[in-house]
């Protein structure tokens, strides 16, 4: 919830002060707020990683070990042949290169798809791009959940979400700052509301640390409802020309 609030702060400030400041003053103050929030989010992610891997790693180790003990095919995984360190490094380098090329191709195709098929920017940003980008992690999480390893599944899904919100997104604005580009974190009200509502919905389902097929089905329904709203949400004036 806190990451959603942090990402919403620049937008809330911008919309709240729109009538009190000139356009130049508003843009300047919003830009400074966005850059400071980006730095704070990166710091928050570093603290989260330190908490998870150093000071309180025992909590996570115990949870994941419990999931490993419940895995039915554990003995098969233990007996599988493993890659050497050199093979792992080579595979990692090749994977990074392929992912980089795929990311560049994906970004280059966004504008033609939006213009050719009339897809709204909100549907592209909220649904299509995350769905394609995180497809491998989604399939991994489904496979782990199918094997009754719910903690591993949640770790993959929520971990990727935290990384995007606290690291990847803010880094984009920090890099733009380094290149002296005026890029701020001012999302539209629709995007901010959908983000916070989604976080509240998932957080409410996870609060009791239990789940069932009904809660999962309702989460899918909420996701589809957000997708439908994003699909029909019109682009702002001038966005179609960018």
C-alpha cells in the first residue's frame, strides 16, 4: 500500500495545486517532488532487500523451506543434473542479451500498435505490457502454486511487483534526471486509483494468510474489470500524436 501512496504523491500534488500555481511553477515543483520520491523509493527497495537477505532472512528461509518440504517431486529435483558455474554465467549473459533485444523490440512496437489498432495508452500500460513482460514469472508462479508452493508463488509475483514499483520505475526517472530530461511521476487519476485499489484488494485477500479458489476467482474478476475500464478509457488530447 505504501508504494502505491508514494507513487501517487506527485500526481496528488499536481492536481491539488493546479489552480494555485502557474504552469511553469507547477511543473518545476512537481519535477522536484518526482525526483525526490524516486530516490526515496530506490532507498526503500535497498532497505527491503537488506531486510529480506540480511537481518531477517531467517523468516523467509523458514517459510521457503516449509514449501520445499511439501513439494511432492522434491527427490526428483535433487537428483537432476546441475549446471556448472561457467555454464550458469554463459546462460546468464545470453539471457540478458536476449531479454534486452526483446525489450527494445517491445518498446518499439508500442506506438505502432496503439496507432494501428486504436488501443488506449492506459490499456497498453496497465494490461498488455506488464502481461507480456512478466509472462515467464506468471507461468512460474502458476506452476509453483499448482505444486502447493504458495509462498514461492507469492514471492515471484509480489517480488516482481515490488521491484517494478520501488526500483525499475524510479530508476527510469533518475536516469532521465541524469540526462537532464524533464520526466515526472504524474500519473492520471485513473491510473493512480486503479493502482491503489488493486493493492488494497490483493492485500485484503492476503491478510489472513489463507486463500481458496473463490478469492482467486474474484481477483481475476477485478483484474478483468480493470482491463475493460482501461481498454475503453480514452487517451488525453495530444497523446495520439506522440
